[in-house]
């Protein structure tokens, strides 16, 4: 169990030096207990206390990295059961399989197909994260050759899938520099698989037959010094996976150490719709990695969208950079619109400007990523802030006129804004969909 603030305080030096940024050691202890401070901020804590507090303050689910350099995928460090309690830290990784028995001419095409699984959504690029090379051939040399070929054709992290230690040894020698995830250690092969993971400093997936056997296997593997683990309970039916994933998270949060690692699941349904639903359940219920046998864009897009919805920090809205954006072939006579830097607001405005066929500028004001009405109600979208943004953004250098269009829902800002900025303020439509009609009536 995690230590309380008072238990942590007993292990601190009690100097009240304030060098940690807190007024007292007790206040610092409370911050540590809440997960809002790091022990490294205390310059006088003893080594004994560091060891005790380090273990107690570590996240209940360990941080695990797969890959190296630009292709690193990260899972773990989760601290809550429900997103609204705080947030989920690392989105579920989506892996797409590639069988090593494909004809050589098809392997490159499959890799290209997987690499292309990227989608632009509200200004952000969302992609699959890993390529899982499966040893379907049963031939160690073929498996190693395909793993090597794939590693040279993708920037995604790798999973090497074989329960044969000989095949895994051959493949890991060809790809060790890329730090792939070794899948999987079982009750029959765990000693050899753990030795490979330790030798090459890679993450290791541990596959049990159920929760009990998994816990026992994890304890044996961690005892030999392998700490970067990913857990597979062995369940494949969606209802059993749901139950197992829930128990893994619940027990990990209770500090049951064998379950304190991210998990890997497999969406094995043959029907595409059922497969997407199955993978969606896994994403919603804590899977660290979901492996699919499909590279169909129609299946991947809804899963990436679901993942974005679940793993977006509820305390941090998606925002665009506050600046002046050019929509279309603008010139000095193009209209200038003002909105907030909430991503959805900007893209709605930009899309409707494009639909109007009249190029325009959009000035996004920094409102911490909140929408127009929310920002206005919170005092973040004010005449003062808009006037400052007009001045600091260089918007006046882009247009010959001095007219600015504000959202109709905040028409109350127009008078003060005009007084502060010296710009003529036009009150636009309440919804951006009204921009085309507004321009026909009010913009020459």
C-alpha cells in the first residue's frame, strides 16, 4: 500500500529548509503522498529513506519502454482506476501483425500498409504504434530474416512473437539495437526468455494461463532481475479479458507487485465489426498494448478515435498554437476572424471559412484551450486579451483594413474591444456555420 503523508514525514530529515519549494517538511510529505512532488527535490534525504520512499512512491504500474530512439513506445505509470480521478498517463499502443511466412515480395507491402496507418484529427497526427512480427513459419532463420527486414523499413516499435527460445534468440540478434518487446515467456520457456531479455536489455512479455499462474511466473522472472515486463493473462474471450484486465488494474493499485506492469491483449475475432468492438473493450479497460491481425484503415480509425477520447487529459483540452492562421490564398483585403485556441473551435471556423470560398485570417487567442463561451465565462476571452493578441500577433501587418470579426455569442465584448484596440469590431454569427452568409451581407 502507498504510504500516507505522515508516514512519509517520519522518513524525511525534518529540517524545514524550504529548498524543496514547500514551506515545511510536512507539506512536502503531503505533496509526495498525493503524487504531486518528486523525492529528488529534497537535498537532505538519507539513502535509507530514499530506498524506502522510492519503492513506496513509485507508480503502482511500472513504466515500460519498447523500442529505441524515435521509435520508442511507452506504457505504464498509471495511478488511477478511473480517468476522472486524475488522468490516464499513456494511451494504449495499437500493434498490427506481420506473419513471417508471407512471400518476400509481400512483406515490404505489408510494412508500408502498416506505416500508412496514420490519421489527422483536429490538427494532431494519430498512428498505430507497433509492428508485431509473428513466427508463423516455425523456422528461426526465416523469423530472424523477416524481423531484420521489417526493422529496416519502419519507424514503429517492434514486437517479436515466438515462444521458441531458439527462434527468439536468432531474431533478437538481428534487432537488438531496436529494443523490441520479446513475446512471450511462458511456464515452459521463461528461464531462457528471461535470459535473452536480460542480455539484450529489452522488455519481456509474460504469458500465463490465468491470473494465478501469471502472478507466479512474474515473481520467478523478477527474481532473476528482469523488471521491464508486459503481462498477458492468456485470456482470449472478450468477457474473460475484460475481467482479467480489471483485476490486473485493481490489484496493481493495491500494490500487488506481480501485477504492477502494463498488459498486452489480442483482438482475435474474425468478423471485422466484432474485432473492432473487442479491441475497443480492451482499450477502454486498461490494455497497455492491443494486437490486431488487420491493417484495414476502416478498422484502425475508430480505434484511434476511441483511444483519443479515453486518453485525452480531461484537465487539459486539446489546443492549437495561439497565432494568426491563413486559410486559403489570403491577401491584405481578406477578413480577420478572432476565436479561442480550443482545437475544435479553430477547426470549425477554419472549415467554414473554406466553405465560404473567401480566404481569411484566423487569430486564435490563448485561452488555455477552452471554447469561446467557456473562456468568456472564465475571464480568459476578454477585450484586453483580444486587444493584446491583435497587437502582439502582427495581425495588423497582414491586412490593410482595421476590421476584426468576433463570435456573435460574445457581442458584449465589441464596444470595449474597439475602444482598446482601435480596430473596427464586427459582430459575426453565433455559429461558424453562418460565416458564408455573414460575408455576403457584411463584407465587401
